[in-house]
C-alpha cells in the first residue's frame, strides 16, 4: 500500500478515535494492513500536522489540527508540486509546466491551491499546465519557485 493510502487512513483514524501513544497507533495501523516503524509513524504524524493534546478527561491523545481532508490536501499538493514537474518554460507572462502523462490536473490544482502571488490562473491538459501570470517578471519568479521545489525533492 502506498504512502498516500497510509496517510489517508491515519488521518481518518485520528479523526474518529483517540490514541494516547504511537504504539497504540502503530498497532491499529497494523490491523488495517499498514505495518510501520516508529520513525515512519513519527514522520507521518509530523507531515499531517498532528498534535498531542489533553482530552476532557485529562489524558493526552493525538489529534488533527484541522479537518483530515484539509491536512491531506495540503500535503498532497506539496507532493504534486515537488514530484511531478518535469520541465518549466517561460514565454512572456506565460509559464508552461510539463508533467508525466496524467499528472497535469493535479499539478495545476496544486498551483491554484498554493496561491502563488501574481498567478492569474491555470489550464491543465494531460501532461501540460499553462500558468498565466501578471507579468514576464512574475513568470520568471514563478519558474524559479517551482524549480526550487523540484530541486528540494531531489536532495
């Protein structure tokens, strides 16, 4: 099962149940077919923005800081921007973003949700996203920002 499936299941488990520690959480994930190490679970909790807070009875438990869907959507959007950009080209105030086949819609949506300054809008096909910016200067700045995210992923 993929990391995305695991994160999705983890977020839904935390939204519906209380877990006092990572051992309980790891066992619950294991019962659902997700065998995880403590390090992986720690990283997943951090990526989802999970916090540990005392409940009404005073006992500590993990909880999502916001609705599970919002946390997963933000995480997914960052993954889409980092992992699925093959090439970025500028033509005046337009930026053409090339992706693997089938990934342009996800990358376009991630760009929209990231609320980059001066992005007027996006249009996505199968493997290409057209991003319209306010000016040629902003287009070049946007290109650098996307390429910087891709380099961060490669490290």
